[in-house]
C-alpha cells in the first residue's frame, strides 16, 4: 500500500503572519478554506476536504496534533527555539539591516512593521502563540485518548539514567508489544529510531547523540504512547 506525503513547503516569507492580504496576518482560519478568503481561481486538492470527512482520519489528525503539542510543538519549546535562533542571528541581522535599511519601512507584503529586530521577534512569538491557541481550540476531529486504549497499555514506564552520556534504559512495568522509540531533537528532527518486538527493559546506546536535550517518544503498535525529556551530557 502506497503512502502520500505533503510537500514541498514554500512561501515561508509569506507565512507566520507576514502577509497583509487574503487574511495572511490572521491567526485564525484554515488554508483549507483559502478560496473563500481570497478567490482568484486557486484550487486546493479536493482530497483535503474528502479526507476530513473520514471520522477515523480526523481522529488521527487530532491525536497527532495533541501528541506534538505535548513535546516538540509545545508553546514553551517553540518560544525557546525562536529565542535561540534569534540570539544566533543577532549579529547577522545587524549586518543585514545595515546593508538593507528596511526596519520601520513597509516591504510588500508586511503585515507588521517593526522598528527593531527585537520587535520583529516579539511579533513572531505573539503571532505563533495566538495561532497555536486557535488551532488547539479548532482542530479537526476529536481525540480523548490520543488514539490509545488506556486499559490495554501499562501506566508505569520510565527512562534512566537521566541525564545520561553513554546509554539509557527504557523500562516498562508490563511488556509493550511492537514498540518503537524515537529520539527527537528540539527542532523536531528524528535523530534516532529504535524498535523492539516487546518492550520491557530496553537498553539503548546514545553515544552517537550530540550533547543537548532530546524528546524520547514511545509508540506501541504504531500509536503514540508517551514522551520523556532526555538530557544527553
């Protein structure tokens, strides 16, 4: 059975509240309804709406969103990421605005015009926070159990040692069949993926991980189960 993937992504210069047309600066609404916002004969793929008519698909979308919001797409993680990137770009930004003095100047299609680099960062964080809140309250489908039967899986699972430098052990009170474990960076990249037919006590070599913070996600039968934060030292 084949799989479908969305992409490639583009037009980032028009994203995150940076467009003053077709409601591009709003934190509300779905691109799914773009034609009603903007018109002009643009056509979205018909299957976007058709897929959401499937209650199981909509349920999985909602569960996936909720699981991501608990870790890599949580508001604190995203705010920290924006701050960390902004900090790295402070000096390059100064050189950029010396070469192109556009701070405080409208450049199509700006929805917001900041007088300083920090004002632009603050606007981005405010917009992203507002967007996340709206999506939390308006996500398609429903998911009260993150797609899992809570009675079918153990509730006692942990990872140790933490922090760790060479290896960690994931231990479950009861065996978890067909388990997979992902090590995800704070910017959402899956750095390492492990699989075991039955998870009980599972030792994992982490010497190939760079120092830093990782989210360790545990799946059971391809369904998200739980997440831990791991510090690699």
